[in-house]
C-alpha cells in the first residue's frame, strides 16, 4: 500500500500528488515516450505506482537512455556485419534504414514493451 500525504481544502482531503521532474517529461525521446504510453495503456497499476511515488519520469528517462544505447549497439553491429556499398547511394540508405528497423524491433520487444 502506498502512503500518501493529504491536504485539507474546505473540509475535504485531497491527495498531495506532485508530478516529479516535469522537465524530464519534455526531454523524453522516442523510446521514453513509447514506454510512458505503454505503461499508461497496458500496465496501469505500475504506471500509477511510479507516478504516485514520483519515479515515473526517472523510469522513462532511464528507459530512453538504455533503449537508445541498445539501438546504437545493434545498428552498429548490423552495419559492421553487412557493410553498405560505398558507390550506391540508394543501397546505402536502404542498409541504414534496415539497420534502424532491426534495432527498433529489438529495443521495442526487449525493453519498451516488457
């Protein structure tokens, strides 16, 4: 059970809930926002617990960093194993796009939606 502080206004008690680190919410990138949306829609208990305890923004920011690092590593490994041709611009763009798609799929499955 989560312990909350309450504020009395006009004889009614309201929970004293303050959003944690509002600037972190505005700085969340692609993966952090996806994690926030996933928790809100699919894991409401975990979302509420993190929100009330003041850890939601930090959780999403940490997830953003871990996911970005993982995507960079996967993308780099893929391009190292499958080097794009230097002379063909279209093939280079396709190789980089495929590397990003593979990295995104792995990150979403392993970190964001887990």
